[in-house]
C-alpha cells in the first residue's frame, strides 16, 4: 500500500484519532478511521493541513477508475497535499517537528532502469497517493518518506504547498517541450492543468501564450491571469480549419509549441494543425485513451509529438518560483471546504460539476 497507510495494519495508537476520506463506491465517500504503519527510520509523520482535488480524483469518485487504474477495494482518496511534520524517523536529519512541508505523492522503487536513469516518474512499481491500490492523503495524518517531503519557506502557505503537485505537471510539460523566451505557445484547455501550464510557460520566459477552450468563463479567467489571447472553440471537429486560422491570427505568427491539456481527438488534431512545421505538440491531458488524429500530415511537417506522465524533480523549483513571486497559484484556488462528511461530499460534487470551480481545496 505504500507508506501512506493501510486498511488493517496497526499503528502507534492513533488510529481512532486519524480519519480519512475513503472511496467505497461510485460517488460514495465516507470519513472513517485510518490506521497508519509504524514510522520507519527514514519516514516522517505529517499532519495534513491542505489537500486539493485533482481531475483524477474526480474520475475515481465518479467512475471508480481513471484510465487503466481501477479502484477494486476501499481506498483513501487524494494526493495534492501539504502539512506539518509531527514526528521524524531516527535517520531523518533535514526535517524537524513543526516544519511545514509539501509532499510529493509518488514513491518509486529507486532500483529499476527508469529510476536509475533519473526518470523515476516512469517507474513500473510506483506507489502513488490515491492511485489504486494505494491509499491517498485526504486524511488527518499520513506517514511518508522524508525525502519526498519538501520544507516550505515562511512566505509559501500550506495551500500553495499543496498546489506544488498540479504545478509540477505544467513545469514538467514545459521542460519536456523545452520552451524558452523564443517559444510561442498555444494551450488547448483552460482548466486547472492548462492554467498551471500557462503559469509555468510564463515563468520559463514564453513571450506569447494563446489559450483555447470551449468555456468562455474559463477563458476569461485565463485572460485575467496571464493569457495574452483567448480563443473560444466548439466541440465540432468540422470547425477545426476555421479555428486554426483564428489561432494563427491571435498569435500573430508561428505557433512553436502546442500543449494539449485536454486529450481529445479534436484538441489534439487542432494542436497538430496549428503548430508550425518543425514545432512540437505536447500531450498533457488524458481525456481519451485512444484517438484518431492526422498523424501523417503532422509527420510530413516534422512535428514532434511529446508525451508526459506526471513529473519528476519539480518540487524544489515549484517552491522557488512561488517564494520568489514568479508564479502565483493562489488565484486558482476558487473553493475551500473543511474536512467533514458533508463538506467532503459537497467539495467533490463542486469539483465534478466544473463551472466556475478551478481548484477545490480542503483545509484540515
């Protein structure tokens, strides 16, 4: 189950006091006791204070699955989190009780080829908070490896610490696409991941960003928080030609890199057609597991298609960018809820409904 905890194991006598949000079935979340494993010498116990709801959490909530990850037994949900160190293992020297920390949620094996090559996000034995069968972090307390807990400076809040997780996706995408002050960028999708990709791209020096979405409210939010231009599109794949023209007009030049933060036939097809010859398309969103897209014309224009999966080695950069004011994630937190049965249910329904909700955050 990873370090987070387990359903049956004994803890150090605090199981009755430690509660977590257990996903028991479709749209069935219950706050119940959560037993923690013994604290290992390289672990810390963290009192969780902030947890954000991710799109993958919503998929699990609505469908008991996200892609190929299927919830087959009760599971604690959540993975975007930060908290306060309560206890440190005997070998932990760089953290102390009372430290505020942001938690990177994936525990890799550190022994496979991917891990040894530094691409630990691709580890086949990854144990990731709130990804079946591993329990997550929407709980009063968790036990986690100390080396995956990153100390927050005084000017970075715990809520911002929890936002390191989604921001990491945007930073990893920008690194993979190698964006720079010489890169003009289009972002398909103005949801939470599209917005953090926009913030990351700007922090990397990207001079012009065009955001594309079907929802005018999300586009207005993107415009207010850093997008240079916005383009509202339809769900009709027949409109791609006209919409690509509108994207080019808004950009006023070539599109060097397109980020598809949705992951549908239409968004990926639009990105491929909008990007200049020799440019890059980075697929970030996972809306569809299979797509029908115009690959041959894209290949003839030597467009590089890049995939990303989660992130790696991003938490220190996230914290630096927030602490220096180069990225401000606070406006993305649009809804806040407490940790009660009623609030947990309402928070997930709010996030699932979309609307004007960008990031829904629990305050524990």
